[in-house]
C-alpha cells in the first residue's frame, strides 16, 4: 500500500534492543526491546514497510518503519462500571442536595 508526502501514517522503531537496556531495570523489562510507535505526517512518498521520517502534530520529527497508513484512534475508556455510576449520583446528592435544589 502506498502513501504520499503529507499523508497520516504510523511508524515503528526499536529504540533499544534488549541487550542495550539498562542493567537495573526489572528482568521482565530487560528481556524485551524498548519499542516506539508514532503517528505523524509522512515527509516523503513511499509504501508500507519503508523506513521514513514523519512530523508529528506537535512538530517533532521521528524515524521508523511505516506500519499503518491512515491509522485511526482505537482507545476507549473501557467497559461500563455500574458501581461508578451509582457513586456519581450519590456524590451529586451529597454535594448539591438532590432534586430539591435543582432549578
């Protein structure tokens, strides 16, 4: 898949191999590389798998292998937790006195 200069892409880079990790980090950490994923605007034309430089929204430049073209945001705030909904309603009652004080 190809992209053009200025397209939104996600790059990947190994910042430190497991052999380059600091000796004082926990064992489970030092047994894996330090990896980086960055989204930004491609500074050149290319195709998925190419190593390129991107410019992020904040203006920072980063280099890595293009792993995704036009990436989307897939985060969420997780599943609903009924107990938190109840706590929110109880807190409003305590702080604002409930329906009697609504305008």
